[in-house]
C-alpha cells in the first residue's frame, strides 16, 4: 500500500464498518476554507458549532470510500449516519476526538 493510497477500516460494531481515506493537510486546509463562511442556522447554534458541523460533514464526504451498508456512499446517505458514529469516523480520518464533546453550558459547581 502506497502512502498516497492509504485506506483504513473503521469498525463501528455489530458488523458495521466504513473504509476511509485519511485527510491530507492540503485537503483539511481546503475544507476549512470552504466552511469559513458558514453561519449558524439559528440563535441556539454558535458559529463554531455551525462550522464544525459543516467541516465534519464535508470531511466525511471526502473520506468515506466504502461501507457495509447496502445503500451507496453518497453525500445524502452520509448525512443520515447516526450522530454518535460520526465522531468515531471523524477521528479515524484525523478530525477531532472519538468521544462526543461535552454540551456547552455552565460548569458544574459540584466538588
């Protein structure tokens, strides 16, 4: 396997998997430039959330090359992936953490 043709299988459990191509630095910079103009959908969404969502969606579209589902890999089908799975896949392509981020809000006062 050549450096430029790497693929990685992400096991999503229960027999489900996706094959991904890791993001290159150039691809990541291009995707970040594309989402820089994305604005929040509503008052309850921050610009960081809106841009993060757009970046993740576009990265998954660019990196998922095959999967265990019968439906073809397409932007429409990628947008229907279960929310929790997207963190696992995004981490595998080099974007973010495997764990779901904590919901923003006031910090706990418990000690």
